[in-house]
C-alpha cells in the first residue's frame, strides 16, 4: 500500500479544495464541489469563494441566496453551512442524527429541559409560527413560551431549529448586509414537504409528562413562495471526467465542477454518496476524518462497501481512502499564499489536522477557527482580521505564529492587497504585522 507523507497529504487536499489554483467555475459549482461552506460567520463564504475562484464577484453569491438556489442552514457538525438548495435537500436528512444529539446532549438547551415533552406538538407549533412569517429566535421563543410557560423557551426554540430542516433567510448572509438569524422551513422556502423528525425520548429517567397545549395542526402551504426556482443542473466545466455537455441531475452524487464520475451503483441522497462527495473535496482521508467533517458516526461500514483506493499515512500508519480514478499532485507542487476566512472547512474536516499546521500545540484551535487563517506554503502561518478605524480606511492585521522573514513577507503582500481590494474596494488600505 502506497505511503503518503504529510506533505503529500497537504498538497492533495489543497488541490481538492481548489487552493493550489483558482478555478474557472461558478459560485454554485464551487459550493457543490466543497459540499457546502461553513457559514456561521455570515460573510465568511464570500472570502472562501474568492480565494478559490478565478473570477468571483460577491453579488454572484448574494443572487444565489436571493433566488433560493443556495441556502444557509444547519448541516455538517450541526453548524450553519452555505449549501446549494439541492444539496441541502439531499444531505440535510442524513445529518439528522447529529442534530438529534445536539438537541438532547446540549448542555445549555438539552437534557432535562426537554424531558416529558410532546415533541410532535412542539414542532407543529414551530411550523405554525414560521408559516405566518420567517421568525427570529426571539419570536420563536415568545411563541413557544405562550404554549409551554413552564419550560425553557430557548430550549424549545433550539429543538425546533435542529429537528426541523430550517433555513436562515436573507438578508442575513448577503454581501455587506446584516440581519438577525431569521428562520423558515424548506417547505416554505423551497416548496418541498417538511417532515418533522422527532428523536426518541432521552435515555435519562423522565418526569411525568407535561400535558401538551391544544394541538396545533400543521398549517397548509398557503404562503409557500411561488417563485422558488428548481436549482439548475449546469454542465460540468472543462477538465471534468464527465463527458462534455453532460449535466448533473438534482440529487446526484456528482456535483457540478466535481471530478467524481457518475456512479450508477451509488444512489443519490445516501451516506455512500455523501462519502464520495467528501473524498472528492477533502481526500485522501480516513473514516475518522469523514466523521469529524460530517458529525456522523459509524461510517466505516459505508467506506467498506465502496470501491475506494487506499493509502497509508506515513506518519501515523492510518489507512486513508480515496476515489480510485483521482491522481495526486507531486509533493513539491508549489502552494501559493491563500487567505482563508474564519471557520473554513479546510481546517475542520479532518480528525488529524497536522497536514495543515505544524503549530497545533502552540496555537489553540479556537483561534484558528474564529479568525481568518493565512496559508503560506500550504501551512497555517498566521491569523488575520480586518479592522476599520474609519469608514474610509481598512487595516488588514496579520498575526504570524512565528516571525515572518522579509523575503517571505514580500511573497505574501500581493495576496494581502488582493484581499483588501476584494473586501473593501472603496476604502484606503493598510497592512500591519502584529504580535500575538
């Protein structure tokens, strides 16, 4: 079995992530190739797409959100992700076990706070409120508190958000726009059936069941938007292994822009399709890596039944899996400077992150995720953030983990200026190195 060094894994994953060369692809193709981008920081996906695409404009993503071809909702690891509408519909049900754990194991909102509740009634009440209009967390809490006054309204609203396929509607997530997280369901936003998924009651001893308020029936879809388009099936870009001119049907395990060939033996909307998509964007990877990315467990049986190529991690001895038709870049492939936004999935999608950082013991993971990360020569080298002391002036603060030599800094500066031009084109710019 071929052994792969940390350097080889680094270059392979950067290649899959479109971080070695900016791709000539659309934003929708990139979103699907990456199987979504983490988006709890609403503006982060814009930088994540800019750093991967040759000609990305912010309004392209805003238009996808407003036209409902892309959505923001809970997916991988029970965190907010930007995904194409068809991927959200296909894969959100597969992530439900992780969201169920989030409901009952969450220290703040779960456990005893939900014991004895009729969860079907809670979810029906949540659907009723969101059918009136998209609802903020505060509005959901107020509505649910009137029905269950003896319960923690935050816990009830959290259960509704996780157990229903909810979506955060614009303007939150639009370029340079603000707004509270405001929720609706896939039924109302994408004109698809909403099926509440009620987890089994907690295994801890429960108290006497609280009587449910008068049952609220699931309201009709009278307010379902009529202009919600069906996500398109664009042709794959040049370089794909799929024949030119072929298109990808909604729900396929092959996203536009991906190098995964059609595989009729793998049904779409299944864990098998999800694993194939993961490997196309993050491989080679172990079972533990895929579980870290998705938040799911027991994926080893999925890997076992797929036709995959295997490697050995030369450092740890772990078995790594990959799509059999994909080739790996050479270890000495140049890795250009790239600025990743906060919470970029590159740093969240492997159980062993040492392929991207040699400073793991020195830099807390929290800092790597809640701030932007600078990649230099394929490694996490610094943190970055933008500040605006004046409306007309933007400062890019770069905080290296170790001092950056002048000759290295000279290779970083052009990309830093490009980031400033993308994010704040109408202000004056300044780049500063700061100390931790």
